């Protein structure tokens, strides 16, 4: 078990880079718009959302290198992409080159959102799979926190946006070193390469007593690999589950807060320094909430966390909308945004990558993850593209009220559609949800 935990921590550092890369741009948001004198739409398209369009492409196509070259080599690839993006973004002299370098980093984010949860779900025993896959989310929010603190400290020391973005090269290099020392996924070795001896060797290092049983389960799913197709009636229900979960993740407004927190807090009346410090507070609250979600996910289950998170979303978003509408004050907004972040951390944040990696059978797992992750990142890119425009033309109260309404729909999704997935092997779970669909949901 110790080896599995170590491998999971090492691979989940891809989540740290994901979080750092996603949040670090918040410190460069307004300085870059002033520097290059871009309009709101151009700034949103080139500076703020360029990484996300790379993420969309990476998420939609990430299953290709995962299945063709293996999980481990794909992890090495995303480390190279992060390293190149960090150095290139820091050296950019115009918005076009900057956008290209951020796009490259976005490719790494998109592919990592597929390969990291897939890899961990394929090496982890069912009893701890939720916690180990959720390490990705823990590292993600830790990366967000470090990015916010880094931006605050570098700005306070007089360093500009180039240092904020370029410092990501350090964790990218560490990640590359770590993933070169992890083994290949045993399920990929058997299903995609027919290497039963290699798969057995990896499984033996994880749990010698379970090798024969797990190999048998993988062989059973291998018989379906050639004929299974994601977009078929057979897999309509799991496809619907991950599509809606990923869409609701972004319709909560989480990436709106992550990308534009300093701007939102300034609209609420805080000065620039207080806004940056409050943004760092988001990172702390997010990390603590994620630790709670990590503790509960294999105990209370995925569905319970989503129910609790949905209620917290609705309460906090309605309160933020009221605070902006009534002029209640900046610190009131900050307080309810913190409640929103906790609700996200124990709900969607802890569950999304775990659930998307669980509900499809081995034969189409990475393709199914591409559907969910692609949906997630298309929605995130649209938010980054349009929100600078909307913030300057619509009241913040209306924007937060819209997000609250979307979370009421998410609550209905959890109550009526979402099955519980804790404590079962990925083979039995994926096959049952595909085969029985609504029956599984009704019995949750």
C-alpha cells in the first residue's frame, strides 16, 4: 500500500501544476491589460482564456496519447508542456506570443485532468480509491493556494508578472523527475499491450494477494474493448452523468472566482492589496475544505458530499448576490465567498475527478473522461472569455444569482440521477452503470 500512496502523490503533483497554472494568471490579469492596452474581449480571448482553449483541446484529445503511449509517458509529456509554458509566458513580449505559451500550458492541464485520475484509479485498491484519486484535487487546490501566495509575496517584493508566471518552471521540473520513477498502469499494460506479465508484476507490488483476482476482472473487460463505443445507447447514462456533473462544476462559478477574485473583491469595495490578500485566503479555505472532502469521500460517499456541497453553493451564492445588491460591504462578500469555496471543496471539488474516472468501464474509460473533462473546460473557457465583458456591463448581484439558480438544478441532478460509487472495483462499477444505468441510480 505504501508504494501506491507514493506513486499517487507523485502523479497527483500534476494537479498541483494544474492549480498553480490556473490561478497564477489572476495576478497578471489587470497588469497585462494595462501593459498591452487590450479591450475587454481581446484581453479575455488572448490573455485570460488562451490557456483554457488549450485545456479544451487537451481534454478532448488526451485519451489518444493515454491509450496509444501509456499513462506514464503521457505524464512525462504534460511535465514538458508545463515547463515550456512557464518559461515562454514569462519571456513574452506581446499578447499573441503570450497566448501561444499559455495555450501550451493549457494542453498540459487538459491532458492531466484525464491521465492523472485514470492512472490513480487504475492502481488504487477500491477501499481507498476515492481518497487517492482525490489527492489530485488536494494538490490542485494546494497549487492554487501557492499561486495566490506567490503572487502576493512577489508583488509585495516588487517583482512583476513575469516572475509570477515563470516560477512555475520549478515545480514542473520536480514533477518531471517524479513521474519518471513510477510504473505503468497495469490495466493499460494488459488491455492495450497484452502484457500480462508486466501487469502482474505491477499488481504484485501493490497487493500480492489480489493479483489473480484483479487480472481476472481485467481480462473480463478486455473482451469488450474492441466493440465498445462511447457514443452508443449502451453508455448513454454514464455519458449523461459525467456531462452534467462537469457542466454544473463550471456553472457554479468556481472558475469565475478563481480567475477574477481580485477584480470581484475590488468591485465589492476592497483596495487592491486587501483584494489580493483575500484572494490568498480563498486558497487557504479551499485547501482546508479539500482536506475535509478527502477524509469523507470514502467514508460518507460521493453522493453525500455532492448533496452537502449543493446546499452550501445555493446558500452562499444567494448571500453574495444579496450582499452586492444591498451594498452590504466588501468583507461580507469575502465571508460568503469563503463559504462558497468550502462548499465547492467538499462537494464538486472532491468528487468530480474521482467520479468521472469511475463510471466508465476499462474499455472506454479515458474516452469517457475526455467527454467529461472536455465539457468542463469548454464551459471554463467560455467563462474566462466572457466574464471581463459581463463584469463591466452587468451587476455582480445578477451574475451570482444566475450561478445560484444553476446550483439548484445541480441539487436536482444529485437527488434524482447520481449513483453512489464508493467501495467498488472500477471493473464492476463501470460495467454495472453502463448495463443497468437508471436502476443503479434508483438503488443508490
